């Protein structure tokens, strides 16, 4: 449904009002390390028990403005191929508001609902970048007119199995409570798989950290989700002291990169497993996570699309009456001629390590098989990202953060051959391809203004956009305002 904001100026005014409201709850007596202050303010007045919550409510507001310079290249949208990053300079933005509500139903039972609002304008209609999409908030279905939707609605059940008692702090989608170190946790409903899988302390909470989507999760992790990044399904976790094993069975979209979810979850689905170990190394915390996924979806193979076109040139990008990406290149193959039930798999590693009290490092790397089209995430088949965060304690700004990250993405040989023939996928396709790795660097500084409010300056440089050595580089400048309450 459309949310009744009139325009972008109205959105900014609403965000400003929320900034003022949220900061009115901040107080010097609240611990600086606690990121959300509204529930703490209630607890301080004796109106809420943070240790054993019956309910909680949190929220966030984030506004990101981005500007890119001109894109140099020998060609753009060649022969009517529509997916190039446009050559001229552009600006884009996202504004989001998220409200988290949690309720305890019975012992170990919790219910969560999370409405969200987004308004956005993407560079080049969200085309022309493979895995290094400059703003992680961007959605494939977003518009400038803000839209209100339900992002999450799920039930969680925890079953204690003994061991030490552990207190879980109150947070969005987490009631403050005490659990056993050995336990089972089940969830069923509507959520983002990234709420629970592939977490990373130093490269995960991008509303407080990086802007580029390459640092949110593995760029090559084609996790099943709708065009907004959410899904329906089940998750199961087993915690045993410092170890956690996770499994999820979730639904993908009916068509690649589109909004409607296919609820035939036993015919088309995404399965993932993750093994996590948390450790202390030289008195500093760290973690290692191994993640594997396997999707079964109605998706096209790059090789099959090329073969169909070579066997019959009438099976091109302009003649398919099924789902396609509206390419006007009659001399190019199209995935719509090759879609059938296919399997896509990938495996990745995720590392985080604190190396000093105010310095943390991260690394992610994933290899996907690269045989079939991107169905839910970015146009990437293999990816790495690495970097670090430094808190501002040494310059008397301990709630500020300086971050630097590097990411590099690749596509498979089959994917490259399809793009070089003029084909397109959900995000990229210049009409021709000089096959190179897409790589980029991001640097940001986040300054804490007052209470739970941050302002971030961000710079990104993206080389070989859309894996094409004939185009780029791209310089992206960004400003992000973020408040939590």
C-alpha cells in the first residue's frame, strides 16, 4: 500500500521530527554502549523490566543520499541492451523507517512484527552494477513515493537444554531474557534470512557502518527472498556453548528478482546451513562461520540460453512472451527461453576478529557454482570482502567509527559468455563485455551527534562496473543520517 507522504521533502521533515523525538529520550545516565535508548528510559523510570521482558518496541530511521560522477566507457546500452550504468552523473537516495515490536507469548515463546517504510531513487534504475551496489537499502521494487509494508512477522520458540545461564540483552527482535548456553531455537514466518545467518560484528549492521551492499553479506550469496529481501520459511538453531549450527528452509520469488513469493516451498525453495564457532584469541573476541546454500528454483542456465539462441535466432531477447527484462536487443539471447527447475549452490566463509579494544577486522569469501541466473540477490558468482573498523576512543570520540573496506567480485565463464553475446540478467548487461573482476573500496567516518544519532560521510570507488573493463571507474559520494530509538 502507498504510505501517505506527498513527496521527498515531506519524507525529510518526518525524519527530522523523528530525530528530535528519539533524542528527547536520550540521557547521560544511560550507558553509552546501549544503542537504543527508548526502552532504557522506560526502565529508568521503573516502567519496564529489561532483564525479563514481556514486550519491547524499538525503531530506526535512516536517510542516505548518494552522488556518482560520470562513467567513462566505449559504449553504453549497446544495440538496445538496457542494463548499463548511465554515463552522466546522477544522484540517488533512500529513506527508511522501521518499527520493531516483540511480545512474549509463553515460556520461551516470542512473537515479532516489524512494519517498515521505504522511499528510494536508485542510480540508473538499479542497473549497471554487479555486486558493488552503492546503497544497501535499495530494493528492486522501491519508488520515490514511500511505501509501507510488513517486513517481518514470525514466531520464535526457545527450548533450553541445560548448561550455563546467559542473559540476552533487549534489542530489536530480541526480548531481554535469560537462556541456557545449550538450547534449540525455532522460527516460523516472514523474515530476512540475514537476520539470523551470516552475521558479522564489523560488517553487518550497515545502518551504522558501510553503505555498499557488498559488505552486508556475501555478494555471491543468492539467498531466496522477494524483491525487498524478505522471505517466508522456517529456521532452526542449535546452540552448544561456543558453537551454533543453523538450518533454514525458505521460499523464493515466483519470478527472478520480483516481489511475489512462491509459497510452493517444497517444490521451489532455498536451503542453507551454517556452522559458527565463537572464540577468544589473545583476550579478544572473534568468530568463524561456514555457510552453504542450495536453491531449487525455476531459473535459466547461461549455457542453455546461449544454446537456444544459437539453435534458433528467433529465440532472442525481444520475442519471449514470458518473464523477461525488456531488452530491445534482437541479436541477443535471453534467459526466458531457458527457464526450468534448476539447482544453484554456493559455499562461503565469514571471519571476524577484534584485535584491540577499539579495532575489529572482517573477511568474507564465497564461491557459487555460476551456472544459473541470479534469482534474488546480486549478479555475482564469486566474491570476497574484507576490512576493518576503528572506534574513535584515541581521539576522544569513542562513539565515532572510522571504517575501510575492499570488495572484489567475479562472474563465471558461462555468465560472461552470455553477457558478451548481449544478454542481460536482473541488474547488468551492457550489450558487450570485456570480462574483468568488479572491485571497489569504501571509506567512511561516522560521527555521533547526540544520543542515538549518527551522521556518516562515505566515499566509494568502483572499478570495472558490471564486470566490464571497458567501463568505469565510478566515484560515489554519500551522506547518511541514522537514528535509533
